[in-house]
């Protein structure tokens, strides 16, 4: 089994819905074990034991949320564990979701992942089409992990 870790922050549920959709998409691929966790609950072991990653954040002041930034800061010492592994990102916001996406992509770039695109930036509560897009992204992430 390969391990896909979906990490997110969410206060009012928008990003959480996308995270669940990404996880559901990844679960469509057989041989994949999917873990869905809030950023504040992530341990270095969660990071080092995973084979692929999805990171989701709300836009807070047009950048990633403090919880996501704190998590990246905490795992920076373990950045070698992410290098070359498939990873994707998604954000929600009320207009600033794209700038938050650019921000999270820039920070995650320091970990040298194998990017799985397209990244997703959703305004407001995710609609059905957004959830379907997130499921596709999760499936693509899982498939990239299997074929690595
Ligand atoms: C402290 C705070 C700051 C925010 N700043 C922005 C912002 O700068 N730009 C923006 O588009 N949305 C901003 N928002 C709105 C959230 O990004 C948006 O409602 C998001 O979908 C919430 O995601 P969640 O339901 O997963 O918490 C902010 C929300 C909070 C709580």
C-alpha cells in the first residue's frame, strides 16, 4: 500500500470540503491508503511515512493560514522526506484564493516535490463542479504515487 496524506486547515468548512473530495478521489485508486488530517495534528512521522501529499488552506490575509505556515515551519527539518514525492495544493477564499495558492505553491516549492497539477483555488463554499475537480486531483495524485 502507498500512503497519501491530505493535510488542511479550515475554520468554516470550505477547505475541509475540498480536502474530503481530494481524499475521496485518491481512495478511488486501489492500493492507496489515504489519511485526512488537520495541519495542527500533523506529526513529523505523518510526513516522513507518506508517499504523496495534498495541502489545502483557506486564504488568510491573501496568504496561507497561520496553521498551514506553522506546519510547514515545523516540518522544514524533514524536507528531504518530501523531495521528489507527488504533491498538490488547493485553497479557498473570498477573492484572495489565487494569491493564497501562489503563496502555498512558493513555500511548498522549498520542499522540492513532484508537482501534480492543476492546483485548485475556489471562491467561497465549493460547488459540485469544484468537488469533482478536487476528486480528479486526488485521483491523479494517487495514480502518480502508484506509478512512481
Ligand atoms: C482571519 C481571516 C482572514 C481572511 N482573509 C482573507 C483574505 O485576505 N482574502 C480572502 O479571499 N479571504 C479571506 N478570508 C476568508 C476565507 O479565506 C474564506 O472564507 C475561506 O473559504 C474560509 O475557508 P474555511 O471555511 O476552510 O475556513 C479570511 C478569513 C479569515 C478567518
